[in-house]
């Protein structure tokens, strides 16, 4: 076969290939795997409340996130012996100064029952971070039971494994009275585990220590 004939055959082969859908494209295996993966992010936290003149209790929370979807379950948050289930939408903006927000809607059941629109917002500009979460609870039994709950933290991280800051908590978990408490916080991080200690209303009769362990997986 002459060189001219071979060249014509190659050109003819390429033309036939294109007529059946175009040239083959080689996609790296890693890119296919990353696209095919369904990435879920989970977290489990347990906050233990040790009150000086009140009942001690634990507040477990579980979250599951996939892209924009946020699912959450809480217990002993709105009130003792009360649970809540949440559905939310995740979004974020910014690079150096970042805003992450999740508007949510939840159902509350137990000692109190109702619905609650809520939110979680995080604004960070390393090494400073502001985090707040809240909800407005609509009591299905009595209008007077409606209430705004919130938890806010302002923290500074001198290193990647620790942080210090202040916290403000507004809750009715301890009873029917509005309870606004403030205090310092200190936290440590090891791999995917966070340990944080809060001291609410220090030096008062209502002083409360909160020990929180959060695991991300």
C-alpha cells in the first residue's frame, strides 16, 4: 500500500467516525468518579447542660446535608422532653469573607407542639466568626406560647485547633419565663471532633456550664 493510499484510508476512517457521533473523548476516571459520587455530610452533637440550681439535661442534635438540602433533628432544644424535625436550604457566598445561611422550617412535638420557621447563619472572616441560629415557635395549643429562640456566638481562632469567644442564648427550655443568658466560650478541635465549653450567666445563681461534643462524618 502506498503512502498516499494509507493517508486516504485514515482520512476516510475519521470521516466515518465523525458521522457516527464524532470523535471519542477520553474522560479521566477521577473526574467521572467525582461527578458520580453522592456526597452527604453528617454531624452529631451532644450538649450537656449542668445548671447550678436547675435540672441537668442533654441536648442531642443530628444534621445531614447534601448540596442545598439540609435535614436536622433536635431534642431538648425548644423545651425539655420535646423534639423537632427540620428541612432547610443551604447556600453560601463569598471567598475571603464568607456567608453561609440555611433558612428552615420545622415541626416541634412533645411537651409543646407547633411549627417553627428558623435559620442558621455563619459569617466568617478568618480568624473571626459569627454564628447564629434561631426560630420563631408557633404554639399549636395557645398563642401565648409563641416564642423566639436564638443562640449566637462570636469567636476568635488564634490557631486552627482552638477558639475563644462569647455566647448569647435566648430560650424557654427551663420553664415558662424568658431566659436570656450570656457568657464566655472556649473550644478545641481535633480532626473531625470539636469540643466546646460554655459558661452562661457566670457568677449568678443561674450559672450554667455547657459541654458540647460535635462529630463530623
